[in-house]
């Protein structure tokens, strides 16, 4: 897949480039791709699957990181990889496996959204700007609340979209 993308002229971009494009129409390559990997992984995963493409073409990868405050060894290992600059850690919830739905109260929504930012700041010394919705599940209200702690972008696996402006379909 990666070789095919490259042969077709695609270039991987960062989440910040995507945010700049969406907010200010900043230039990105005509054939841009965001490479997003869900969930927590040890650095070896990225070394095995993505480092060769970073070394060949400078392609970054985004990790939608489950930001539960546990596993200090995993946080430390990923913080080291984050410091290298080619794996970009973004929010993917805290509890993660209890999706935000229409039945979720606003306190729970905010705890997932703010908690992800707080823990990534704490352990990786960076502030995520995107929220990759666990299970692709969200509500229009949750998308509004996501901006309060600072998320600029949101991603879901649901191809039907949100009916919200600036919707970018995912493949």
C-alpha cells in the first residue's frame, strides 16, 4: 500500500499540516495522505511498519493514542519516539472502549476529550490537536465539546459523515 501510494504521487502529511489546510487553506501536496494508526503500540511496531517509509520519503505517521494513565513503560517508550518527530501522537480517548454516544453525558465526553490532551501533554510534552473517535462513535454535541479543550480536527471511520461543515471522507 505504501509503495503504491508513493508511486501514485501521494505524500504523507502531518496532523498540523492538515489543520492548517482545513483552517487557513494552507498549501499541502496535491495528493496528500494522513497515515493514522489506532491504539497504543510499542516503538518496535512503528520501527517495523513505518520507519522505512520515513527514512525513504520522510513520511510521518499519526498514532491515535489511548491516553489512559497507566503503563509508564509504554508512555516512556512512545515519548522517546515522539521526540524523534516522525510519529505524531494524537488523542484517541482515555477509557477508549466505552464509546461516546447519544447516551453519554457531557461530563463523560469532556473527561475523554480533556483527559486525552492532559495525559499526552504530561507524558509526551506535546498538545494533540486531533481527536480520532474510538470506534468511530461520536455525536454532534461531542464534536462541539471537542473544541473546548483544544481539538481542531476530528476523525471517524463512519463513511456517512456527520452532516457538519468541512467534512473530509476517510478511506
